[in-house]
């Protein structure tokens, strides 16, 4: 209350012509006051942020303004609620206007999820943010006491006004090896300046050569060598061809295979073949954990580390560094000094806007690598066909070092010079297209490599729940485990009064798990295995929808399956925000409405996704117009999962089917997935979904509880032993 009274007192002082002094020494120039105070100033600022994000211009200054508006909105809400001198009607009106500002902030953050990190409790408040906070408050007629920690901020924020960090483990690596071995091949590989084509505009004709269509864009690849790799895994022939090209010395690839053809494994093994370590992998947040898992699977001799936030938990000595676009700006500095010899950009269409901050970060790092390493491995991965939005690929070509901002460079320019043609000559378009493809464009479709692929397969996509919902879920899992342990210990003590029991009584574990399943199946007062799985489904709904949206853009029509209505609602809201048209199949629809949605998905090329209830759409419908599907929530049995996949994998399907199963890492979700696989037979599921006798859903629920209890008891025994 005192704070609010002082604020209004300061405002009245300004109206009466007084000039408060700053630091007690000199008068500060009075800013024009907005009659409606802080809320009006915040309303104007939040509209500016909303407009910029809608135009795709989330510059550092906009990010700062978003954060400051959110902070001031919270402060003003607390002040309004505590202000006792304001009438109830006035207070209600002000809170309503603040709710409107909060709604705009929420919808803006949903459009650009990287903004959510600025709202975290541990988010850093930059000097520029402190300065902007002062400016907004003063514009509202509020006197702000000086902040000793505040430093002058530049009048025009630039890309350099970003919070940069250097993780401690990286410092340790730098101290252990303070000098990078010079790579003189960087100088040796410089090509002669163009002579014949000087003055010709070449980027446009290069793009036009792809817009004109033609044959499938794929460079000539060598025959694959050995197809077996570490751990007994085996490459498919089309994967082996790209790895063989890297082994033969090719170093730049635009890998545009359709989803489901194993681009991740190809990139990791190409890096191993090229000895391109340290290797940086830049990915969307939704697939960050999947890259770490795939690295451990395909290249186990090259440790991978994942950068979260400020990178406090990373292994600075790892060979593979995985970082998501949203936090890359914090780490550009030390990554540029690490001596990287390779860089992979996944979902490379994310950098299509060369003026965006994420694109500038990626291009800066690739330029740094090329100047330090003469022959680095650079790979851009995207399933988007080249013929769509071809201008977006200029940023990718620049990342690969094929062009700069104005013209072709390096080997591409040499090839164009040696052709003897100019853009005015007939045949230049064909030659230009071939020259770009030869630099490393690799594009295969499922139908092209159908012999390599199983008819049906399930691919897991681990996602990390690193928000408040994820932390709450992990806390609830721990509470469930503690309850199981407590019951186990009480029963054990009653059975063996006064005796010392060594190890874990596995029979008792199963009995306790059976009690828990029986007692909690119909109760909702405490967390149980059923409520846990529902909460996990809700938490990963947005991530699953984001992944489906990526598939829809790169691979065409996608079937999205979920068990619960709220997960379907979240997915449909996500698609609507992204401008993706969808159909919906739910249990409460009439037969006519249901068929209308099915027809829209199968017949209308603009309807990219169908959102299906696992129970309502799991049987009796044909959706084979798609060959990719997303399983947003886990079933309790493989049979239910297989029935959903069979909506796509059925007579009339001309392509191999891939079901992308979204798994919440480090949660009960992972255990359930493993149990379902073990019950169904992993080999049959991965190859062709062969029918097998499988366990009931109750068995999976029981085994999940058994696993949870045994893990908790194992950790307790380990602590006692240490």
C-alpha cells in the first residue's frame, strides 16, 4: 500500500510542476505523462510486441520489451490488489485491463515459444531490461528510484545485446587445451575470384532453375560400404550411400529426405566418417533429447551432451554438442571458440529468414567454422521439398557456404565459371541446377527407397518436459514412489519383525504394486498410475502438435492420435495458430459429421492434419491418404496402438508407414513405452507390426508400478551402501 501511495504522490508532484531529483544532485527532464498511467503504457507496449511477433520479427529489443511488460504487469496487478484507497469498481476495471494485457502476452508467447523462457523465475533481467522498465514507468508518470546495478543501455538494441554465457565445463576444456591446432587448409582451399561472370546477378537464376522443376534433386552418391555399425545396428542402403559420400570426402549436404528415412542417423554417421568433431547440432527443442539418444545409439564412442538453459549441466569435453535454437544466442560466443569441425542444422527451414536472430546465430557460427577449418562438415536437414518456397533456401545455401549474401562462392562459383555460360544463354538453367545439386543436395522419397524400409514401423521421439508442468509431474512421480516404498516397508516389517532382510523382496514388490493398482484404479484423491499418464499426456500435447505441424509441412498429410479430449483441444489450437487446416474425429460426432471430416482430410489437399480420438477413430476408418502419423499419448496395450496405425497402414497404402510416438523423457512415460514394447515383441513392432499374443493392459499397469517401486528401492539400497 505504501508503495502505491508513494507512486501516486509522485505522479501528483509531476502534475504540480515539481521536478524530482535523481541521485539527489541534478533535476531529471520530465517525460510526458499518460493520463491513464501504467496500464495504458503497458497496453501500448504489448501491442507493439504482438505486432512484431506476428510479423516474425522477434528482435532482441522485442524480447526485452516482452519481458519488461510481463514484469510490470505483475507488479501493477499486485499494487492494484493492495491499494485500499481505490474504489471496488475502479479496482475491478483496472484488473480487467491487466487481464487483457496478460492474454495478449500469453497468445504472443504461444506464437513464439522461445519467449516463455523470459517469464521463468530464474530468468536474467538484463541491463537493457532495467533501463526499459524505468523508461516505461517514467512515461506513465511514476518516479523510479535509482538502481545502483543499472548500467546505461544502448539507444538502439542490436543482436549483440544478448546474454552470453560460458559453462564451467567449457572453461575447463579450454584450460586443458588452450591452443587450437592451426588448420592451414582453410587458406589452401580458397578459390580464384570470378572473372567471366563478374557483374551478372546469379542468385535469382539459380533459384529459378529449381522453380522450373525437372528431375528429382539428388546428387550422385557412391555405393554404400559396410552397412553394419557400432552395436550391431545396420544401415539401410540409402543411408549408407550418404555416409559413403562423406567418407569419400564430400563435406556439404542439404539432406532433404522425406521424414522417416533416417536423416538423424545419416548425419551422425557422416560426422563419424568425416571425423568432424567437435560437432555442433542445432535443433528444435522438441527433438533435442531424441538427438542425444540417437547419438548414443549410432556413435556410442563419441559422447554427446545436451545444452539446457545456461548449459550448467553439459559435458564440456563431449564430441557432440546438441543445442536448441531458442537458447543458441546465449552460447554463440564459446561455441565459436571451441574449434568446431562440423555443424548440423536440423529442420533447417527454421533459418529461412536470414534477418531473424536464430538465422544470424547459425550463419555466424558456420562462417566461423569455415574460416578456421578448411574442409568442415556442414549439413542442413529438412524434409521440405526444394520446389516449395525455394527462396527460403538461400539462407541454407549460405549456411553451407555455397553463396554469400550477393553471389555464389567457392566451388559453386568455379562450376558456373567453367560451364562457359551466362544467365543469358540457353541451357544455363540446367547447368546451374546441376551445379547446385552437385554441391550436396540429397533428396529421396519413401517410394524411391521402399525396398529399404519396413512396411510399418514405430519411431520414438523423446521430448523433455522442462516447464512447470514437467517439474510437477516428476514431483508427483516421486510422491507415488514414496507411497509405494512406505507400504512395502510396513508390510516387510510386519512379516519379518526383528529380522534383517537382505536385498529386495521381489514377490512383495509385486504384491504391493497389485494392491496399489487395485486400490487406486477407482480413486482420484491421490496420484496414481492412471492420473500420472493423463497429466503426462496433457503436458506433452503442445510438443506433439508442434512435431505434427513440422511433419505436415515437410511430408504432407498427418494423422494425429490422442486419448483424451483436452489433448485433442490443445493440438487443434496449436494447428489453428500455425495456420494449418485440420479435420477432427471425435466420439461425440454424428455419423454424418464424422464422415464429413474424413472426406475433408482425404479429399481436400489443403487439410493437412486429422486429429483423431484413439478410441473413436481407432477402428473402422480408412486414412491411407497419409503415411505419417503422430501418437501423442501412449496406449496401455500394443494392440490399441496397432489398431490406430492400421487406419493408415491398410490396403490402398502405397508408401511405408511411420508412426511417430511422442515420449516424455525421464518420466513414467518412458517406462510404459518400454513395457509395451517388451510385451509385444520389439522386433515384430519395428519390422512389420506382426500380430502376436500380447498382455492385457492391466499387466502393463502392474509392471509399471513394479518398475517404479524397484527403482526407488534400488536407489535406497544404493544410498545405504554408500
